[in-house]
C-alpha cells in the first residue's frame, strides 16, 4: 500500500478549495493521508480499497515493509524520477511517514470512511459523491490491466460521481512510457457521452508523469 500525503494529492490532482466543497472519494486509496487531511480542513472524504478488509491492525503491520519496497524501487531506478517538487529524498520520506501515521490514526477513529472495495465494482449508489480521485492504479498498471478493464473502472467511477473523475498519472509504472490505448479509451468514453480532458498538474515525480485525465463535467 502506498502512503501519499494530502499535499501530494492536492498537487497531483490540481485540487483547489472549491473541489473540497462536496464529498470526495479516493478510489484505490491505500494508506494515503488524503481522507485525514480533508477531514482536518472540514471537508468530507471517503476512501475505497480492497485491503481495508484486513483491518487496522493488519494494515499497520504491513505498511513499513510496503514503504521499504517502494523506496528500494526508487533507489534502483533513480533516473526515472525528478525531485523538484519534493526538494529532497528526505522530504519525500518525511511526507510519506507522516501520511502513514495520519492514515492509521484516521482509519481507527473513523472506520466508516474507509470502504473495503475496489474497481471495477464499487458498493455505492449512483451519484453518491461529488468527485472521485484515482491515484497510481489506472494507467500505472496498464501492463496488467487492459483497455476493457480501464473502461469498466472509469465507467464505474463516473457512475458514483455527480461531477468529475480525476485520474493520475497517465504513464506506466517502471518505464514511464505513455499508455498505448489512452486515445482509443477516451474515444470509447466520449462515445458514451462522457467528457474526457487531459490536463497538466503542478506535480511531477515519476519522469513524464505531470498530467491527469478528467472524465465528466467539473462541478460549478
């Protein structure tokens, strides 16, 4: 499970204060601090991830090893990453550790905010949230998850959202190459009446990963 901070989410998804007016779902939330950070600002947020079924104690046991594996992958592929946004490896590590702590505290205090569920099926009513965020799942794992899976996942996120779905990043894990089926996938979604837009964001860590895909109409 990855541990990303609320500040990272704001940059990855170009989130402004207006985006936090409604209910926001972090889909594939992992051990991120997004829900806790949104709550601290008075916003309403939920996260969904199949691993939440393990319970808080089991998650706490596995998080240090998950964090170590992620750091080892970065250390072995330093040329694929840029550090301007973080400033230093130490700052990134500090943000991740803090995010993990915030996540663990929040899931223990507010377990109902964390849904044990994953794409492409979410146990939520149509239009039950105002915006959906999806970080480092779609497109990141395009080598394992094909175009049809992505289409089903985006349709499902669009079903539960009254507004916009935002997906980051748009390159594959490992080689940072663009996803070959992205254009065809957008054509599929547009044929169903969904509005798709690729937007730049003020964040880049994986080299070339500085855009998100938005699907649906932004909230006014």
